[in-house]
C-alpha cells in the first residue's frame, strides 16, 4: 500500500533533482512553478511581477491537475539539470514556434503566469523581477539553472511592495536582489 502521510515540501522521488508537491492549479508540463504562499507542499504557476510570485522552485515535468476543491494530485517538479519535452510542449510554455533556441537563456515571464520568455523583463522596465530559469540546449531540452530573482525598480519601491519602511531612494536603473 502506498504511503499517504503528508510531508511538507513534497514527497521525495527517486531522483535528487526533483520533488513531488501537490498541484495547486492545472498547468502543462514545462510550467515554471512556485510555492503556494497559503498552502504547504503545494505549487502554482510563477510570474515575475511581485516578490511573492517570482521565486521559481522548479519546472513541472508532468501536467499539474487540480480538481475543484481538492488538493490531492501531485506533480513531479524538477529544479536542476536538463528537462526534455516535445517542441510543441515548449511552444506552449514560451509562446514561440519550433521549440527552444539553443544557447539562449530563458526567463520567467513578468506578464503571464507559468510562461517563459527569451527577453529578460529588465528590458521592458518597470517594477518587474528578473528570474533566470535556464538555457536552451536544443529545441526540446532546457538546462534548468534557477537563480534568485533581482528587482528592476528602486529599493524604495521594493520596500513599499514588501510593506517595509522606505530608505533613501536609489536609481531606478539599479538592479536590487529580491529579499
């Protein structure tokens, strides 16, 4: 009989490069996910537009399925190393055609939850975060290299977003690591 004991942080699978949390939403393979801030052991699609939603914990290896009112379906999430999916699956995650582009870095989208982009959000300006996720090795393989996100606004804007008191302002072009 399978062990059904709740384990915070997800059940450890047989691989040291992945974990197995509950899917807090429905999403396709390749989706960059983050820890759900209201439920332990649960992941939801990440988006680089706030401190709370930007820290990517991995990419979904399988589809996340979250039936209404239930939090029982687990999804395999990989947080380092090569992840191979079909070109069509990557197209759904990137919005591009033909799969991934070799030797090109991919970032968490600042506008669409659960999507990747080849354009770093700092290029668009505004109060976004740069969250590098990985590098394309081929049209079907992404080398996952998660990095801690950095904030693209001023430190006073970051403090205001996090609810802390504001220090002296800094240049808005200065990149500030997220707390």
